[in-house]
C-alpha cells in the first residue's frame, strides 16, 4: 500500500523580540517623561509662554524655549539608536530634563526655597543607600536655615557674565568651551532649544563603599581622581564615549527633582554618597571646577570649586549622555 505523503514541517514564523531600547521607549519613557515634566512644573520652573502659548521657560536672553515633547525625545533617541542601545546596556536608563536656558540664579533660589520647605515640613532626609529598599529608614538632616545653600562667589551670575565655560576640552585658558549664550544660540538649530535632555545611571549615589559594576565593558568610576583625570578618561577611553560631566544647571535640577520625588538630598558626602565634580563646566575666572554636595558638618548644600588637578578621596563625577549625543 502506498504511503501517503508526509506534510513537511513548517516552523512558526519567528517574531522579532523587541530590544531593551524599544521596551524602554514603550514602558519607561512615558512614565519618566510625565514625572519629570510634572515636577518641573510643581517647582515653578515652567510657565505658559506668552508669545507661543506653549509650556516652557524664558532664558537669560529673554527668548522663549518650549518644553521638549515626549515624541520629540523618542524621535531623537531612535535617530541615534546605536548610541543609546549601547549606553542603556551600560546602565544609563534614567531620563532627566534640565531647563538650561534659565538663569543659574533662578535655579539657586529655587533650590534654597525647596530645601527650606522640606525642612519645615520635616521632609528633609539623607540619601538612602538603596533607593529600592522600602524597609530602609530615612535619616533626618539638620539644616542651617540662615544659609541652606552655599554658593561660592565666583559662580554667582557666571552663566550670564560669560565666565562659566561649558563642555571644556581642557581645564585651562585654552578650555575651548562655550558660554551659555553661545550654547543657546547654537541650540536653536537643535531638537530641544534651551533644554538639556539626557540619560544618567539609575543609582544617584557615588560612594567609596559602592561596588563598582562592570556593564558592557564599562566600569563605573572610582572615587578620588582629579577633574583632569576624569575628563581625560571620558575623552580617551572608548567605553565612555558619548558621556559628559554635569553642568551646574544639570545638578541643581537633579537635586530638586530627586528631593521633590523622594524627600532626599543627593551627593550626601558624610552619608551614602560623595561630593560631585561638575566637569561639564569650568570657571575661566578662577580656574576652578564646580564641586557640589550636601555637607552634614555645615548643615547645607553647597556649590564650591576645586582646582582641576586636585585629588579628593571623597569626590567623584556623575556622567550623563545627552539626547541627542553632544557633537552628534
């Protein structure tokens, strides 16, 4: 008897598995964007712009800068897909939006007022060791109510008088950085005029006892190097490509949004953190690099300055990845 022909096996059509980036764009981007935009608004940093009618900010030059939309951010991430897929695998998964065009003095004033408000409401705490551990107790901080935020004189109005250089290539008179106004002028040809939109690592802590993680051949920074050393690493080692140091505007905005969300300060040097070197900027007036953090000794937050060659066993850097990548 003739055997009937056995039908050949047809495997089910393979479905493409969404990448981590695509998963992040669909699940995390809407959530993180809404959270950050809401906090910036609650802090009073955003307003309805009188001329264009959109929500945004008025910069140091008197010009209007609308808040970037979620869709614009998504588009720029996809345009530079390869960069962000790599950096996400390396741990850069937290979205931040900095109203960069605002006067630095405005961010300083808002930070002082917000610290005082949290203190009066008994909601001013040190940084938790593990932000995801709901059982970890919060530690109340004492506050110098007369001076909740110390700012070194050389940084006051430095963004408007041109003495603060942004994104320097070296810490010298030949810094090759830009003034804030130069960046604002150039930003009009970019997707997000007047705003810094970037990714950072999830952990806000930089502390000596933190286990340095290796992700996708990138090792987290050790504490205790000089600003010059950190900048050189970013410029010469491939695994840190597309990363830059924070600007004072980035740091104050992150301090504010984290405090608003968690009631905790960041860069709590005598607690679960370390001081933070702002190597995304440089004071051409004094030759110093901004150094920020919370001082339990003086019961205040501070923006002071270090010489670029100074090594401090309690200082490190937060690096960020701009959207779109800087110089892309």
